[in-house]
């Protein structure tokens, strides 16, 4: 097989070194004899619009809205086949299923928009915010079950869910790392695996002061959620109204969930292991809430288990979100003291 010089492009039948350029000959390739035609830049840009940030956001938004509508119709047909009525959406389980469908759709859409992107969380958040605005504008039937302040809070909930989906996409499809400058070594650095990345999130010190403060906020929000709800209803002068017991229960759960997210986010802010801080807050708050619930004569095991599971799960999300929203401002090591333990 003829060989070619990589510099002068001359072909030789024997292997060895080019007599002119003194370079090692390579296998002959057809494109060495002439220049390749220049690609059409306009056609290349038009064919890759899906790889642009706004293209990924648009595709994720279309996927989220399509899944939301399709799954809603599918579940509606399932309910009609079982109970032969559409009022099931007004029950507690119907509302839970409805929000689950929304969450799954936004997670998938946000994950698609944030896959392989270093700013996947921002892409997913934009998808969620846009989806929330569309839901407020188009889903007017929700006004029959919720008051206006609750409807207008949907974009914030969608934004958080979409951001979590974008982070999930980044975790599954990791962004391409920047290659360091070659300094005499041609061995590429191996990419960190999923296990090592997950293990790194639970390493590092535990900030005891932040965890105690976060657990205090969580316990106050969970135990006094009904009192906080009545306080808000009293001081809004009729702006926020509840028309049924189901609405009151949902708002109470939302107040408790918001308190858990705030407390865990405070514990995970400015730390490199927000998940670990959130987990500690969730476990500490769950232990306190469990002790208070056991002393209650209306103690129900199933209700307590679901409450503690929700506290731990939301605390993990809140701790991670706080660490991502407020990253560490300095790389210097913290002094070992009363508030930091290895």
C-alpha cells in the first residue's frame, strides 16, 4: 500500500522516512492529494439549531407540555373507565395525581434541555418557568379549585421542578469537561464516574450550627403549619381565601413543605456538600417531629411515616438547591471549631 508524507503530500511505495521532509511516512489517504470542499456554513448552522441554548429550551418545553397534556388525557380516560366520572380530579388523590403528572413532565423536559450542558440547571429552570406561565394562562379551570394567589404561585413551583430536572439531566449526561493543556503527557485524565461523584457529595464537614438552625425552621414550619396558615389568612384581608377542607389541607402541606425547603437550603448554602447538610437537617427534624407525634393521642403510624419521608426527601432537595444557588465564595479551608466536624 502506498505511503504519503504528511507535509509535502508526496506518495512513496516503500515504508520509512520522507527523503525531502525527513518525516515518518503515513498510510496514503485520498484526501491528501487535494483540499476538501469547504462546508456550507449557513446550512450547517441551520441544521444545528437544536444544539443552541434556546433550541434546547424550546424542545424541552414542547416535550414537557406534550407529556403533560398526553398523560392528563390518559389518566382521565383511566378514571372514567373505573369510576365513570370526571369529578375525581377534585378529590385529594386526583389533585396529587395531577401534580405528579406535572412534575414528571417537567422533570423529563428539564432533563432533556439540561443534558450535557454546563448550565443545565438554568435551562431547566427556564423551561419550568415558561411552563408555569403557560399553565396559568391556559388552564383556567384550575381557578375553580384554587384561589388566585395559589394559581399565580404555580410558575415558582414549576421553576424549581424544572431546575431539578435540568440538574438530573446534567447528572445522567455529564457535560464535556474542558481538556487541560498538554504538558508533555498524552494520557487524558479519566472522567469521574457516577459513584465517585455521588460519594463526593456526601463527604466533607458537617456544619452543626447551620443544621440546628435549619432543623429548627423545619420543625416550626411542620408543627405550626396550621397556625401559620391561619395567620396568613387573617392578615391578608380576604385576598387569600379557602373554600373547602381539602384546600385547607393542601395549603397546610404547602406551608410545611416550604419551611422544609427553606431550612434545608439555609443549611446547604455556601457549602460544597449541600446534599449532606440537607440529609442531616431532614434526619434531625424527623427525629424531633416523631417525638412530638408519638406524644399525640391521635397518633397514626401511616401518617407519621409519610410525613417523615416527605421531610427527608424535601430536605435533600432543599440542601442541594441551597448549595447550588449559593456556592462557596472562597476555596480556603475553614477552621476546625465547634460548628464544623469532619
